[in-house]
């Protein structure tokens, strides 16, 4: 993740939460002594966004805040483990607290959930990827958390990947035509992916040389048939309603990629405290 | 919610998702016919953000998109119910789809969960409120969804409410001093709220005339004692780890307000589809 | 005032004044030696915005500019007194001069005028507050100057305070209905204020439990009656055309708050020079 | 003034005043009926910014607001005169009221004061101009108000005019050198102006062909001598502490331009009401 | 190209050129009559950016400007041909003229040059693509012009394509390691491209399964050998100093893609006039 | 050029090129060692934008990047000459490379071409100036490069210079009226320039006292006559299709200024390499 790009976002998040200033802290504190603040896990989690996100929030407020310790992103924290230790003026620590916590609770939540999906497919040749079902305005951060959790990223936005869906196919008349249109205009650096709903569509994709074939909401039996039919001639992505309960079975069908919207749209926030 | 303020946010969200342009749609469609798109509930939910948010996403892309029908925000939709029907050029509908869905799935999720909390305290004189534990950059929208679900809003940011917490008290030396400092500087339009952890602190708050007393992570028995002790001399807010399982009991202690972080930080997204 | 929020404003102000660059200074100076610049009061004034605003202007241009001395905000300066002494490259000092002076002349003007109002009510239990009648884009700074001068801030914007005015009442049908509507939706952290024009309206406010009653443009006798009628059951704010000539008499009616638009909309700029 | 440039500013001003939304209006109004609102002069004034600024504020909030009547900018309004009549949804009118009033009260104040200065020099060949002593962020608007009042604009910013001041001269060693440096680099479209404090400096300016000579804080007698000495070989600008009491005498010395900081930094706001 | 994204850029370009307003036009025109303006080619060119860019410039200034005729992008215009005919208020036409011309002269210049390259490889199975050597801030527009001219786009930015260059290889130790690292982290939707300088490196790429092999600044003979060696197992891109004189020979080596920096960094502006 | 203003532009340019992050570099580099990078001229050129622009690009990404050597702007570099030597973390150097090169290749191209024009008029009293025919969004930088090359700047934008063109004259009815209108409103610091197409118009300009007379697309003989006719009563600017082949002859007609659009709209990029 690029600190250069992140700072602008953090400033917007801080402005949202600070408004015209922290009137409580301004009123209550007559001095502004240095304090040490500690972020700690209240439940087991995968650390994500410690120094680069949570620490950075405070440094955007005041460059003199020092990150004294940060658990490495990707490390697994037990309940009670210290995630981050900061030192800085008390007012800056208090002003940044909520934004920092809101961010890392979400990022750790996503990394933790991703890690669970990844663990469930251990030993198989399959990637767990995210989708574009992210919180608006937070995609760069949430996709980072997926990588931290051991997942992979699907396309970032509509311009860095091609995914031909049912509506595109319907409008074009056929998968072949849609794929040919795409191949005639999109950069050669980008693979062409097509969403399919049945084996007939899978066959059409193979006939016109689609690079990636997505099996959308197929049953396990049909997926297995599709994987066989494709036989390595295209990458195969399973998609649609994947849960912790179903991911292993799906992986065992032999697909190359499983994309999971839940990683980002429904991961519960991790419970993290900040204390002095 | 203020459309004037929302549009700027929607433009940022769209830019994040569109990047340099929707290369799939641009490649596949040679024409740009008008289509009708329908958002429908795939599970029971409370509608939130239909015309003003989801519909607006498409109109920001193209002012000619027409909202033909929108379920009123706050209405309860059964699985399968139509939430929104739009008419506009197919390219604009496709470009806006993901942002619109990402937003309303989250907003309906929050409204739906809020409605559950509110229902559980039916018949009691208590408000269910949100907290500042919102997704960074989405606070205005998420607090709107809480209101749609029947909840109330706590302070929006650090400058429109006073909340004296443990760290403030520790730094000041006493609740009294903190409250006096606050009363000496904050606008008279804003009430002074103090977070307490035990009955002794509640008594201190009463002694110095705090306007609102937050009972933070207290047990039910202690809460009941606190409500009795306060006896209407201040508003009483219960806070800390409130769940659907505990909210009714907490409400029955007689508190005036129950603030629930889960409303926004962990509401699962509602399942909503978009079809042509 | 929050340096984090201020910097963005200062950059805009500097861009407005610098345009494409200071062509005079660029043309005339072949070198860029360090100089010491001094801001001094040309008339008695209350210092406001010295290190944090004026000094910061130059540091935004060049972080190497050093503030060697700054009179504390709130201190009273005699004519001729040094307010700020800076050291930095001559080009940066010259480029920032006009913006720094335009800001502090206004802020000192506001602080100085506020101090006069406050002095006139010395010994009485009354707050002098500002209004929303500030220069567009400068509210955070102007409200800061009011605090520096010893005044208090009224609500900052339309979302952090409730003020039910004549138009609201007319549209609602009654004060009671308007107050009840407000109480049913606004955060519990915010008091409800109602603007009244006569004693009948004051009574209505009392009947429905308004938290703050504004006496708008009432005569002194009527104000006194209103204060008596209210009898401590609500905060009382006097408003409307308050001048240095009338503020003491108004205060002596027993009101709790006097809001004064003149503090910000018509304070004459303080006369301040910058010399090398 | 350029509507294209103004809209961005108005949006910022509205965001400052509206915050997260007008909670009073949102709470009180259940419907949003069309109303007619009228801005009227409470004292004699020169109208400035009526349709293009005040009217535009409301249209930025809601393009459906209609300006039914606007007094032409520059026209003199008697106390009680109607300045602007609008029709639009009540909520938009109320949300925009304060920003619109804050702007036009300032603009009319500047135009009215400018008109007084201009009237005092009637019959003489002299221009009354503003300076860069404007409210940060409001320069385009305030300079517009000066033109509406009959004044002229001095340079807008540091890049569209050359003004060699005492510090420049001191640093360069001589007026000649400073002027030659400037002539060697600044665009040929821009005249070179030099600030002088005595007749010797005026003579130096003439010797090196300065285009405009500013007489800074000179007495009337010395100004007269300077005008004679210059004898039409350069434009002559008087500057420094010009008041309504002194402007006529200064003009009668024969100078071409009188620049008046007071036009913008200390004009009292005009008193304007908005009623339904 | 996405009008939604373009408008923000056009506003910035207009603000750069208009500054505080068009003082000449404002001074000279007392009225603002409708006029018809015509953009015409002064030399043969490929039209690019007519209605969507040039026309849009004026509509951003004033939505009432009407595009009465626009030559389709991609069409070849003879000297003298009318490219665009607009109708609108004279002030808006004059204010937008320079920005509109600066844009379309550049875009037509790029499209025209691209067309020449494409024509020279007619009949061969090869794509002419652009590079990232575009004018900072204008990439979306310049890449659009390349497409209009018949060229294809290479990656848009550093996040939507992988290109492993000499520095990456040196730092990693081997092509194999670099490719494996990339394959382990980048989205499956993106192909992996490696820059090679000799046949040994080409062989390394084949050994580790690179998707695209760039032949950087190779001679024709070596290119031919590389194409043979690769034998369809990867896409082949020729790059480096390609000119109109050399492009055909390069294409005849059998490469799939020829990327040409000159398309954007050195295309001379097309000569286009605007008249009333 | 003002670093304060430049940084914001550089951040936008970097965001355009970096997108969501440099996925190649992030994937390939496991460490981030310090490297030394060198920009070198591949052909003779005039250095422009070395430390302040190219160096600054990298420092915006990471303030710890050190510029170890930079050729002074304006110096002539032979092919192979080192222009800039930087030291910093390899990832930051790679991320900034393209933007830095795109900028300096353009700036050096402009400075180099300007130098050629200036050299061709050596010994004559004439200025070579640019025009407003710059790349949208890059005017400040491109006009800086013109100065570096020894040229002068014409007006920066529509508000810091007056240029009455054929359309203005046609709309006004006469040159005299247009000049009088301009003189009645534009700041006294700005000269009035009129575009003329023949000697009759030149005479009209003289009759009404235009400050600068532009001879637009006149032949050499007519230019000479115009210069004679004007006889020093106004500055004379030649404009229109000036090339390296014609500039000397034009200068010898005795004009004061020659404005050359080619300096910015068609200067070929200089060839510059970056190596470790």
C-alpha cells in the first residue's frame, strides 16, 4: 500500500471525525503532556494496518508522534496481545483514537476472516480472492487487508480488468462476439474473463479462447464437470455465495480461483482497545 | 441527509470504482440503448438509501437516468420485493451498479439491524443510538441508515458533543474539574456527558451537575442502582458491548439511551440484486 | 484551533494571493538571504492568531521559517508592541506578508472588540457569544478569535445546534410541535433552543420544556419580565442589534447569554505593521 | 465575475455552514412547501451580488430555486427596498439563508463604502482603487463589490502586477536596479510600479522610467510637489491611511489613483433582512 | 472516455486559463449576444475530441452552449474542413476558446500521428500501442486520442499492468525469480510482461512462462530470431525508438505489438482555427 | 517557480501514474535498499526543471530522497552529460521515474527550443515570448521552461493581461471603443494590447493610445512599415506562425516582441535516460 496515496485519505477521515476540533479535549486539558498509548487485541486476530495505517493516522495529526512498537502485518495476535505502542502528545493521541480504531478494527476483521478461508483450502492449488464488494472509499485499504490475510486481489476497478457478465453477453448476442470485441480493444496486458452459468457457456468460452472462465453460482457437480471440460485451457474462477462452510468443497472441484465477496462486505470488526 | 453534500461523496466513490473507464462495457457495447434495471431484496430487510442514494449514484453519472419507482426508506421489504426501478442508458446503469449496490447493501444492513434493536425495546422509554464507530468516510450515510431503522444519532463528531472519558478524568484529576472546564468553554447549546465506571463516579457527576451520565460496561444490577441514584437529575446512557441478546434487559434498568457500536461497525450487508 | 485543519485553509489563502508566483520579488531578488521580520501593533489590541496563524502562514510556504517570539494569544498589546518575530528567507517572508497580515488584522480586530464587550459586563453572570454571522470560509478562525477575546462560541453550524426560529414555528403551527419534533430526532447531546418575540411565546417554550429561550430584539423591560417568568427553568439568550452602548443594560436584565453578530461581521481590522 | 469560478466557492461556504445537515429544519418540517423569500435593505445601501451571488447560493443548493426579482448590482437601495425575491422549497431557502446574507451584507457594505469614496472625488480625474487587503478566500467577490461601487481594482495577486516596495529597494541597493531587474523579466503586458517615500525617490523613479509611482503616506504638500515633478511621465498613485475625511484633498493634489485598504478590510456589513 | 471523469479535468484547465476572469472580454462587451463559432482544420488531420472534449469545454462554462455539428472522432479531415460548430453567448465562446483549441490541437495531433503509424503496418497482424510517456495530467485524453487514431493502449498506470524491467531483474537476481514473485501476488486478471535485451533473456522468459516478452531496442535480425524462438508461446512486444521510418520493418519481424512513445510525447499539434 | 504551488501538481501527476500502487515493484522487491539514480542527456539540451521539478517528484514520494547533484537550470548539457543524481530507496526511485522523466523531457525540450529562437535574434533588441498555447494543466511549468531557455513570458491567463482581438473589435464596432472600454475598467497596472491585421488598424491603435500593438500574421514588408508608423509610441509585438526559419527576419523589422506558440505547443521532448 502506498503511503503517498494513503495520507490524503487519512486526512479526509480525520476531518470527518474531528469536525471543527475536539471540544472535549480542548476544554479539559490545560497542558499537553506526552503519553504512551497501546492498542491491544481483545480477541484473537490477524494484525493488519498497524504501523502504516493506525500509526500513520496519529502522525498525520502530528509528525512528532512516535511508533515505538508495531506487530508486523499478517502476524496472528492472541487475545490480549499488544498490537501497537505509540508515544506522543495526549491531545493528538485522543483526537486520532477513533479513526485509528475504526480503521484497524475493520482491517484486522478482514484479514482475520481471509486467513480463515485461506486455511480451509490449505494444500490445494487455489487462490482465495476478494471482489469489488468493498466499502466505498476504502477499497485500497480493504484489498490490502485481504493480501495481509493471505488472500489475493481480484481486479481493483472497472478499468484494470475485463469481466464479461450476463448483461454484456445478452446485449452482444453471444459470448464469442463479446470476447472478440474485448480482444479488439483492451490492452494486451489484461486477460479476458467471462462469467458463465452453465456448461454450454463454458464451451462457448473455450471455443473463442477466453482467458479466464468464471463459474457463477454453479453446483459442485457442475463445477467439477466444468473444470474437466476446460482442462487447463483457461483459468477457472468459482464465484457466488461462498462461505466458510462451502469453500473447501468448492476448492476440491479443482478451480484455480475462488472469489469471496464476504471477505470485505460482511467481515465483523475485530475487537481492539486503546489504553494509556 | 443533504443531497448537496452527498454528491461529492458519490463522485469520489464512482471514481474509485470506475478508474479510467469501464473497459469491458466500452468494448462490448457498440450501442447504448435504454434499459430498465431493478434492485430487489434477496432477503427481508429495511429499505435505506433507495432513491436518494442508489438512484442518485446513477444520476451523478448521467442526469438523464430516471428513478421510476423507489420503496420509501424505512419500509420493510420481504424477500423478492422490488426496491428500486431505474430507466437509463445501459452503459450508465452498468457503470454505477457496483457502487450503488455496495452502498445500499450496507445501508439496508444497518437499518435492518437497527430495527431489530429498536423492536426489542418496544414499549420502553429508551432511545437506541449509534456511536462514532462508523466506516471512515461513510459516517453521514451510516448515521442516516440508523435513523431510517428507527434509531437515534449520538454526536456526529468531536466538535458537536462533549464526552468526558476516563483519560480526560485521569488527566484532569477529577470529574468535577473536567466538567467545570468543559462548562467554562463549550457552547451553551451542547450538553456535557461524562463516562462513568462505578457508582462513586456517578455520584461525582451528580455533584457537579453533568447533563448526561454514561454507564460504561456496567452490570445490570449496578446500572439499576445508578438509574435510581440519578433519579432524573441527568440523562442516563448505557454503553459497552450491547447485543441483541442483552439490549432488552439493559433497557429495563430504566436508562434513557443505549448506544450500540455494532449498529454500524458489524452489521452484515443486506443481500440485494440488480437485474435488467 | 486545529493546526491540522488550518493548514489546508492557509494553502488556499496563499494560492489566492500568490497566483502564479510573486513576480516582483522573483525579479528583484537575485539572492535569498535570511531576514528577521517583526509584526507590531500600531494601535492597542488583543493579540490573536500570532504563532498558530500568522507564524504558520510562513511555515506553510517554507518549513524552515522560525518563529522567534510570539505574544501569547489573548494578551493585550500596547501601540508599538512587538507581536511576532520571524526569521527566514526574504522571499518567503515577502510572499506570505499580505496573507498573514490580512488574517491577524481581522483576528485581532475581532478579539479586541470581543474583549470590549466582555469588559462591559464584568461582574455579571453572563456569557458574550458570537453568531453564525462570520466571513464565509473563515468561521473556524473568527470563532477562535472570539474565544481569545474572552467570548464564547454559539453553535458552529446548522448541524451542531438546534435553533427553532419564527419561520420554523410558523411552518409547524406551534412552538410545542416544533420542540416536540426536534426532541424526537436530534441527538440527546444537543439542547433545543427557541427564538421568541414576546412573553406569550416564552411561556409556550416553558410549557413544552425548551432548553434555551432566545429573546429576539426585545426591549429591556420585556427582557426583564421574561427572565423572571423563566425563573431558571431554561437558559436565556438575548439577541438582536446588541452594541457596546447597550450590552451592559441587557446583561443586567439577568439573561445568561448575549449573542452579538457585530463581533464578527463588523469588527474593524486592527492596524498591524510588518517590518524587517 | 465568473459564475464558473464562483460556484466552487459557494459550495465550500455552504458546506462550512451546513455541516452534516440542518438538523433543526430537518426535524421541524415534515413537508417541504414552496415559499417566497425576500431580501430587503434595512438601511440605505448600494446593491451588490444580488442575483449572481445571493441568488446563486440557493441555486447551488437546489437548481429549482427561481430568482423572481433582483435589484441590479450598483443600484442604490433605500431603507426598506426589496433587493431580491426568490421562490423555492422552504428547506433550501432556510439552509442557504445565512450564507447568502453573510455574503451580500459584506458585498453591499463594500460597494456602499466605495460609492462614498467615489462620490467624494466627483469631478476629478482620479480612480479610487482597492488593495490586496481583502478577506482571505473572498478576494474575487470583494473586488467585484468594489467595481460595483464605482471603484477600480488594483492588482489581484502577486503575479499580475509589479509593485517594488521599500524592502525590495533596500535589498537591491537602488530603485534603478530594482526597476531594471523587473523590466528584464516581467511580461511586457504589465506596468512597473514603485513605492516611494520622498521626492528623491520619486526622482529616481523618473530617471529609470518607472511606469507608476506610488506616493506612500506622503503629506498633501509633498504629494503636490511629487505630482508636479512627475509631470505626466508616469501614473501617480497615492496610498496609505486614506479616509473619507482625507480622500478629496488627496485627490485634489492631482494624483491619478488613490488606493484605499479600508474599502475591503474595514467596511461595516450592510444590514439586510430575509423574510418569507 | 468517461464524461463523468473528464469534467473535473476541464474545470481545472479552465481555471488555469481564466484566472480571475477574462478582463478583456468583460471590459469590451457590454452585451452578450449569441454567436456561432466554427473550428476548422488548417491542415489534414484525424479528428479527435470534437464533441466530447472541445464541445464539452464550452458546456462546462455554460450548459446552454449547443454543439450544432461535430465531425466524428476518427474521421479524416481535409485542410479547411469544418470540425465543430457551436452556438452560444459570445463571452462563453471567447473564454473557452484557448482551452478547447489547446486540447484538440494536441489530441488531433496524436490521432493523426497514430494513424500514420497504423497505416504503415497495414496488412500485418500487429498492434501499434502507446506508452506511459504522456503529458502529466493528460493521460486519459492522450490515450483516447491514440485509440481514435487506430492505435491500442498499453497499460494506463503502474497498477493495471506488470512490466518487469532491467532494474527489477537486477534487484531480484533473475528473471525467473522476478516472474515467480509477480505471479505469486498480482491479480490473475493481469498478464506478466518482461523486458528483455537479448535472446538469452528471451529464453529465460520462456522457461518461466512469462505472458508477454518485450524486445527492448533490439536490432531487426535479433528481433526476428526472438520471434522464432518464442514461437507463439508468449505475446511479443517491440519497443524503443520506433519511428515512421522503421515501424514497417519492425512489424515484419512478426512481433505482435509495437509500442511507440513518440505517439504521445512528440506529436506536433495539429493546426486548427476558431472563427465566428 | 513556486515550490509551494508545484507540490500539489506533482501529487496529482504521481497519482495519475501510480494508480493504486506499483504492483510490479511491490511484487518483485522484497527489500527496499538505497540506490543512486542518474538522469543523463541522450542528446544536447538546455537543462530545465532539474532539482526543483525532477528532484522534487521523488521527494514528494519520500522526503528522504536526496538530490546529490543537479545541473543548474539554463545550463547547456552535451549528449551524455549527467543532469541529476539522486539517492533514495529503490521503490521510490522506480515509482517516480516515469513522471519525473515525462516532466523534464518536456521542460528541457521547451527550454532547448526557446534557446534556439533566442540565439537566432542575438544582437537585436527583441524579446522572444511564449503564448497561452500550453499543455492544459502544465502552464506554470512550461512558462518556467521558456524563461529558463532565455525567453520571456506573455500573459499567464485571461485575467493578467488585456489582448483585444478581431472578435472583440468586431463586436465593439471599433478599436477606439474597445480600447476605451478596456481603459475604463482594467487595473492601471496592466497595459492594453490590440491585435491588428493591417496598417489602418495600426493607425487606429495609435490614435487611441493602445499600449501594445500586435501585428498578426503580417508580411515582413508590412511589419517594417508598421514599426515605422508606430515610431516608438507603443510596444510592437509580431505574432503568427513564427518558425526558426523566419524569426531572424521578423526580428530585423524592428519589432519589440515576437511571440511564438511553437515554443510550447510543438517542442519535441528531449531524450533523457534514467539509470541506476
